[in-house]
C-alpha cells in the first residue's frame, strides 16, 4: 500500500506536518487504509484505491477473511458515481481475477461471486469509457479461461442477449453484438450455436440500425468458422446474401472483406454455385469502396477452391469418388461421355463455359457436366434440364420471368429446390443486376440439343418451345437483326467508356459485331453454327446510372461458338478469328471462370484509376495462392498476368513478386520454373535494392529448385549482390552472407572455392561488424566443406589465404577477424583438432605479441574459453598443448588489465556474438 501512503488528504489544522500524516497511514492495517481512501471525497484518491486493490489482496492473501473483505469492498467501490473510478476498477479486474485463480484454495469462487457480476453490469454502463473497459476486461478473462463455462452460459450470455434486444440502446446494442462475435471463438461451438447464433441471425436483419448489420457483416466469417458447415449453410448463408445486397455500402464492404472466411465454412457446391455469383455482384458494386474490398479478397476467395486430393479437378461433395457412384449411374455417365467425345473431343479438353462479360455470374451446370470427372457428377436423363442458377433466390427470380425469357432451365443438381413455388420473391434492389441479364448459358443447351438429335431423342418441351420462337441457324434474318441490335447497344454504351467494365463490354460487343458478318458467309456454306441469340436483349439503359455492367444476350452469343483448350493452346471449333481467342486460352475448370477473369483484369491500368491504386499489388500478393489452386497444368492462365506484374511500374508490386517467387517455383515445378520464372528472376536481380532483397532473402530456396546446370549460371552473378544502390545498406550484405551459408550445399567444392570464396573473404572485411560476424560463420562453414572434400587441397588453400589476408593483415581489425574465424572453427568443429593445430594454431598463437590490446583480449578469450575446452588439448600432453599453455601464461602477465583478466579466469560466456558485442565500439 505504498501508493496509498502517498495520497494527499486534507490535513487537520493541528497536524505537525506531512511526516505525521504518513506515520498515521503506516499505523493503519491494509483494510483500514483501503476504507479510509475509498471513502475520500478526492476522486484521485479513489482512483488510486482501485489501482492498488491487487497490492492489498497480496498483503492479506494469507487470511481468507481479509481477502473476502477486500472483495466485498470492491463491490462497494463499483458503485462509485465517478466514471473514471469505475473505469480504473475495471482495468484491474483481469489482474485480480488471475490472482484469485492462483489462490483458489484460499478464496474459492471469489471471481464468480464478486467480480464477474461487476464486469457484466458495466457492459450496460451509461459511460462509454466504462463500457469499453468492461468489454476489454470480459474478452481478456475469456481469453485466459478465467470464466467457468457455467458462468458463461448463465451470467454472460443472457446479459448480452438482453442488451441486443430490439428496445435496447443503439450504442449498447452495437457493442454487445461486437462482444458476442468476438467471444464466439473463445466459448466454442456448443455455446455459440445454442445461445449466440439465433440472436446473431436476428441482428443481421436489423432494419433500423445499419451499424448493427455492419458489425455482423464484419464478424460473419468468425461466426461461420465457429459453428461449422451445417449451421453456416442452413442458418447463416441466407443472412449473408441479405447483407451482401444491403443498401448501405459499408455493410457490403464488410461482407467482401470476410468473404474468404465464409467460403471456407461452406461445401464446394455452394462455394461454386452460390458464393461465386454473389462475389461477382460485389466486384461490380456501384460503390468504389466495395469493389476495392472485393478485389482485395478475390485472390483469397479463389484459393478456397484448392483441393490437393483431386489434382486440378473440382471438389467432390463429401469426398464422393467414382467408386461410390451406383453401377447404373456409372453406366449412364459412360454412355454420355462417349457421345460427348464424338461431338466435342475428350472430356478434359472441354472448359467450363461462362459468360464473356467481365461481370458475368458463373458456375452453370455445364461446368459440372463437362468439366468434372465421371465420379463427381450425376447426369440427368433429360438433358434439356441442364442448368441451375447460382443461388436459390436467383432461381426464383428466373421463374418469375419465364414468360419473358424462353430458355427456362431447371436444376439438375439441386432437385430439392422448389422452383415452382409462388412464394418466390426477391428484394427490389436484386431485380435488376448483372446476373439476371446473364440468364442461361447458350452453349450447353445447344450441345445437348445436338446430343439429343444425334441419339434420336425428341426435343424436350422447353427445347421445342425455344426452337419455335427462334429462326433456324441458317436464316439470314437473325444475323441482320443481331447486327442491328449490337450496333444499337454499342452506340448506347459509348458515352460511358470511362468505366473499364463498360469499356470491356463494348470491346466484346464489337467483336461480336465483326464475327456476325463472318458468320453470315459461313452459315450459308457450311451451316456449322450451333446457336444464335435466343433471348430478348435486355434494356441497356436500365442500370446506366450505376457502375454495374450489363451482361447482354449478345455476349452470350459469343460463347455460343465453342473454343476448347487443349495442352495450353486454342483449338477453335468455328468462327476462326475472334478477339476472345486470347481469353479462351485462359479457360480452366478448377474455379469458376468469371472469378479468374476478374482476377486477371486486376492488372488492367484502368482498374488502378477506378478501383484502387494498389490493386496490382493485391493481385501480386495473392498470385501464389491462385497458382496453387489452379495447379501447374493451368499455369498458362496466369503466365501473362505474372509477366505483366513483373514489369509493373510500381516497385512495390515487383517487390511482392520477388518475395514469393520461390514459393511459385515450388508450385510450378522445375520445367515451368526454368521456362517462365527464371527470366523474371534474372530481371529482379538487376532491379532496385527494394526488389532485389526479396530475391536475396530466398535465394537458396529458389536456386535449389533449378537444374544443376542452370544453377551454376548464377555463380557469376552472386558478386553483383555486393553492389547496392546505397552503400549504407549493410543489411543487404548481411543477408547475402546468410544465404551463402545455405548455398554451400548446392555447389561443388571447386565452385565454392572459385566463386563463393572471394565473396566470403570480402564480407569478412566489411566496414560493419554485424556483416563481419555472419561472414565468420560463412568462412568457417566453407573451411569445413572444403576440408572434407576429396582431395582437401581447396581447404588448405583457403586456410593459407586466411592466414595471409587476415592473420598477417597490417590492420588490427583484420587480425582480430582472423581470431574470430579461428574461434568459430573451433566452436563448430569445422576442422579436426589435429588439423587445426597444424594449419591454424601456430599463426593464432603468434598474435599474443600483437601491439593492439583488442586483438590480445580476443585471443585470450578464444584460448581460455574455447580451445582449452576441447578434449584434444585436455587429454594429450603434446607440444601443441604446451604451446597453448605458454601463450596463456604470457597473456596473464600482459600489461593490459583486460588481457590479464580474460587470460586468468574462465567467464561463463563463450558466445562469439557476445565477444563481438564487447568489442563492437572498437571494431565497427
């Protein structure tokens, strides 16, 4: 209670002075002093009482009654009218609780009875500072597991649920929701699912307070990760869809930021069919801040599609393999695949087809039908019922528009969805978005019509209805109508060319216009075209006030000409020259194609102007994860993007790539690394120091992946790392020394001697001592490698060079470096002691007569603390041992007191780094 004795109190007039006042306090018991100052009218005194509670408890911890008395006084102090006193008290509660836990036998149930009620009560305090400190205290207590599970269920959660009631104060409700979300990972799945999840779902739909919805959106991923997949899909995903279409952009932005965590808590089917389309809507959001957050989360979201067990194929639902499929289904799949190969070639060559528009929704059933392995899917017998929209809400919207849209496509993989329900409705803001303009993919429907015709099956009612409403492929009228509509759409979109999404759409429509003129001639001669636009073109003016791009039926007609990727090159089935050929070469079936297209567009310079100036850096940061997800077989999809990032004008982008190029090399393998990464790696070697350091820090990790011949080419370039833009950048040279130690194992003794030895000796003479210390380790490891080689001539030559360049150096710092190297060689057993005694020790002992005391001090340390610890010098009575003892005796009589000290005693420290620090001031 020393603090309390320093508190000021109004002294009586007859007091002799401060000394009497202090002596009066010393005469009081700890409880007496506590009562005295707790009743003081001085706010500062009461604050000090709260701050000194832990000290008081420690003083009286031996007496259980006194401990309980102190805890009871804490309860009275909690009723203080001054907010600063209550806040100070709450800051001490976690420390007091920990003390109570450690002394549980003396004061059992102290925390649960006396402290926890105060913490919970303060969560609804009128003062903001008190509420904040109580929230921090509650989380700290949960994190340290100081609250019993029973108390969490009966005392904490009920209060939080009450604070989040509809009639609760707005600020308190928002803070309570945040506390519920933060405590969920600490209390576990059971309590979260029973007590927190129902109220959390209600708060997600709070129509009055957008702050509450924003907090829910920001913590949505944490809740999903706690409750698991089933609860996420059944209870949370519908709320997440609502939050992603919220009227407040801050809520949508929070959803974009937590998208990866939500995706990780769902199955692959929902991730592909629902979340992908939802994410595309966020990327095309009218708010720039939402788009910015979405693009930052795009790479992490794509990485959730990774599946190490399927080598590039889509996820199997619940690990279902081809062996799990019934025999009848496997037979039907085999028949379907046989027909498919006759029409379009091998299954692996058929990419999942997605809309060409940059903001198109994605993951139609054709990606599952043609892109997956036979064991992953179940092909419906009625091939006209192919496609599913990406979410149930979108399916319902499509049913509402069946009278307007002729291609009514039913789900083949989610038959449990009641698409005919009259109760299917959508929010008004969802009725007009890019997804509804996308509609159903034409390519898959037409392919299946041809399959039906080839197999002699009659067209389904939906198919016949479509055929009756659309002229045949050979009709010239449809081509003329399409061209006219395309021209009108391009003319309407041209005023909005500032938006990169609109610009990309205009380019696609222009390509469609050029292709239509060519198609007219080809249709007349060959009749090879498989489909023409069958949907009415949407109103281009519907959403021109927003930045959400429109996906038109004309863009779908571009996809009606199938292009298939085989071996990384384009095989064009028809429609010979389309500007989309380059895009089609980037088609794969691991992730929804529209997501990948958006990711590849992050290198577009216009994105930096309309979305985020650092969007290219975010693209570079997540590229290894995307590459791992796609697999090396789909590297061709990312190659051009990687090259673009590697030549970006911003050095931060190139620096990001430089720090991760070794990880990408592991993903791609040696062949692709040599072909595509080595040229970029070479460019980074000549870049700014800020970029080169990224390559240098992982130089060993990258070079070990290369073939030995390619690896040897870099021996000539290692010398260039000694040259930096700023000569004061000594950390660059220190990192080089660290990497050279690792590189010793990758090269032959001759290469080490010819190329690495000069660099190492150069670093040993560096101006900065930190670089030299690492270099001593490098040289000692080099001595070890060369000495063990056959023949050991390289090792002997290196030792002779050390003696000549350092042991006999005219500068004292060089001679001191020689002692450091010898000390490291001894400590790390880089040479057998008999070899050390022959090659290095005679030159080492001659330094006992060095004229610089620092050299003799280090020599005394080395001999006394390191050399004489070796058994070779303790057990044998050789001439070498005698020479060492004579040298030590000479050093013990040295004129310098420090030399005498280290030669006479045996200090406990034997670390070279500490020796170096002791002489740092004189060796820098």
